[in-house]
C-alpha cells in the first residue's frame, strides 16, 4: 500500500487497515466492475425486514437487517479493484448520501432536456415544510434548478430534494421508486430508497459497495456536472450555503462527493480523490463521530479549484488567480501536477462575457497548443466558427500553467462541446 493510499484510508475514518495491495491495472472508467474476495449475501437474505410499502414509517422501528458497526470500502475508480474494506456488503442507512441518487436522476434529466438549469420550479407546501436542513424557500415562490442542485450539494437541503423529487417523479414516493429502479440498473442490488433526502426511514438501506458504485456512476456518466461537488460555498439569493464536506478543504486531491448523518445511520461519507495518478473512491458508513470520517491532522491541505459560485450563473462571486471560473455543467480544473489522463475537456464560465471550453492545463505551452488543436478538430464547425482558440499563461500555486481554451462561446455551445470532447476522451 502506497503512503498516499494509507493516508486516504486513514482519512476515511482513521480505521486501522493492514492490507497488501497489488499493482493496479487501470483500464477505462466506463466499464469498471467491482470485485470482492467474499461472496456477497443475497439482498433477500439481508433485507428480510423490508416491506414493499412506500409510506413513511411512524414511529421509528429499527430495521433488524441493519448493523450499527462501521463499514468501509476503498476502490480504484478506473479498474473497480477493491483496495481495502470492512463489511462493505452489510446494510446501512444512507442518510444524506441518498441525495447522490437524487442528483444522478437530476443530471440525467438535464442531459435529456427534460430540465434545464434555468428552469423555475414552483415551491410546494411539501417542500416548504421539509425538515431541516434547508436552503430556505418562500411560499408560492420558485427555485431555479441550478439553485436546487447546489442546495443539495452544499447545504444538503432537504427542501431542494423534495422539490426535485416532485418535479421528476410527481411526488416523493414515486420518485423514490425511480431511485430504486435506477439503483438496480447501476448494479446497486442491496439498495432501497424511500425518499429523496435520506431522512430517517428504516426501510431505506444501502451498502458501502453500492454507494461506491453510485459514486463511480456519477463520475462516469456525468463528468460535466461532477465539479459541483467541489464547491465550498454557494451564494443563494445573497446567503452563503456552506458545504458540509470538510474533506474538500483538508485532503489533497479530494474533489467530492457527499456526507450524511442521522441518529440511525451514524456519520457517513462518500469521497473521491485523485492521488498518485489514480482516482480513488472511498465510502465510510456508520461512524460514531464526524471526526471518524475526517482527515487525519497530518494530511496535506488543499483548496478546490472551484470554491465559490454565485446564484446567477455558477460564476464565482469572488475570484483569485488560483480560482477557475467553472460553470454548473463543467468538469473540475485539475491541479497543474495532475496526469495528462486527468485533463479532460470541460466548459467554464469565462472571465470575459461568454463561455469557455477548457481542454486542460499544462506545464508546457507546446503541449497545451497541441491539445487545443486536437480538441478543436473534434468539434462541430459551428462551434469552431464562433470560438476563439487561446492558450493562457497563469500562475497557480507559484507555478506557471498554460490553459488550453476555446473562448467566446454560448452556454449551449460550451456544454455541447464539453460533452463531445468527454465522449472522445479528450
């Protein structure tokens, strides 16, 4: 096990893990499969206490199929290889990790055209009366889809979860059925969803392995939306919504995804980090304290590339030379030391009017120019005609970085171009 992997394991709960990890083979992410040395028990054997009903339970009755002990799993995102684990297939309550599936279905609706980021959603009484935490909605008001998404990502807003669920599923109960159906399609065979937020329900269960599958699916299927998980603060109508995931500011390479807590679930964390030229996905569930899912004091600090967004257009309200102005539908800016394989095309809100497709950041200007020419050749004529190809030189963490960009695009052109480049592995 490499020192970085040991630090990653330590950060995911401070759990003592002594495991020999063989050399990893890293094929394409799209076909990642998870492997385990242990045969998995059938969902029926573990979920015997789960009924088919969708009504919210009252009062709380503990699910005898759920164990309260810690469980964790760390996998290599590209190969799906299991690096370390303890009880990864035992049932746990997901708490707000549930919102990752709510976001998955929302991203799917955005890509299909069923929703757009600028759509206004009418606030229902159900959303208005959702238990805390909330982003804060007004009676008879509307909330933009982009604000609801960022409310989920940062504040873990339950009212935003309800609002999106009602929009996509008719009501939260119907949306929960869609969530479980999608879970099965993604190979999450042990997961049952009963609501969109993760609020307590004894029948709402998952496993560390299933949550790792969901995290990998988000990375694989929606690379253009993934950077929202690295946002530290989102300004919603003049109020800051702070991200609950403290790992983002304290663990080098961390760039998402989500935390969760209820009394029944304990403290949960799903995190992805890029270390030693590998992307790792770690899941910790059922911790007794929040500190058990936090980084160790000796892990190196970092600041995400996209740290603050305004409510208007996902453009940072405060910027520095180290902040990349990334839109809601972008792929996060990798660090200048990241491997070339991690430098993918993404759309970014430009510092001047218009939108930008950023192909990547390079230490060498010639490499940036070559990458830009290759990316430009893969885009439609209309995008190339409107866009201006540029290589910008900026200082990031006292290092010179050359950013390959196509500028002066509309939002639609930038998003379309980003998707095309991602499909071509650019």
